C-alpha cells in the first residue's frame, strides 16, 4: 500500500487505531418500477378491486410483500410498463 | 367542521385498506427533546430534535389469504419499507379530512396474542422512516 506522499510506503504507527471499513448500510427502498398487476385477493389494492388489472409503481419490497400476501400477481408480462424502448 | 365521532377511519397498509379489521388507530407525532438550558434564565430550555413519528394500529387478526396476517408477516419478515395511510374518514382527503402518510417499517409483530375466549387481536406499531409522517389535504 502506498503512503500519502506517494513515494514512501504506509507504515502503521504504534498507538494508532486501525479502523475496520464501514459496515454495510441498511438498504433503502429501491426506486419504484411501474408494472402491470392483477388483483387476485379479496381486498382492494391501491384502489383496484379483485380481477382488475392495474399499473402500479412499486418498490421491489412492496411488490414482494403484496405478492406473498396473495393480493397481486404480475399481469402477463414481466416487462416494465411505461418505459420507452431505446431508439424510440 | 363539526366535532367528529370516529366511525369509518381509513387505514391502509402497503396500499391495502384494513378498516374492517381495525378497532383502534393512533397517529403519533413526536420529536426528540434536545435540552439547551443555559445560565440566561431560571428554567429549562429545549429545542425540537429528530422526528420519531409512528402509527399504532390494533388489528382484529385474520389468517385467511390476503388478509391481516398474510399481509403483515411478509412486511415484518422481508424487512420491507412500505407506506401507511390513515384518514379520519374513508372519504377522499380534503381540508376537513386530512390524510397522514409515511414510509414505515414493521419491527415487531405478534401474530398470536390473546386470552381464552377473547377475540384474536394484534397491536402493531409502524415507526415512520426518515421524513416522518406527512399531513396532506388532497
């Protein structure tokens, strides 16, 4: 490992504390992605009723929780809705 | 606006309304108290610190698919952030029916709690993340 001056190697000094690298930080909610979902549970979800297909912008965590709970399934396609293709 | 008797509070967790399975709700707005007492007076002085808002909701437990337990457990187990919204009535948010919303986490959850012969209920606290609980009228 090179020292700060560039030419001299880094030497740990007695009495100095070597710090561990920063720990992993808790992940914040990722950016929501807009997709089409079908409401399959008995309760309405974001205003949509059972059997309806609705476009929702959900984070990955929100989507996973709603699908695991049995409220939603992804509608037909896994392709994100509302994104323009390159070149368009 | 007239005084209000709570009859049809709107409570939605991760976009799913649960008013028909909730018997009480509390919106807690709180800030840390940071003491700034000094020698310029004869009493204590303080300023507001960090927000520490939360929602407290008493659910009537239901283990059916897509119901209370099926909704809350993934939020707890996956350590997911989600939105919680509370309004005094089920009507749309307005000046006389403000909505309180926040991004929350679920850190404690008792899926079963109760005595013999009693209704299965679970009291849940949703601490608000970062910006705390926001109030909006539209």
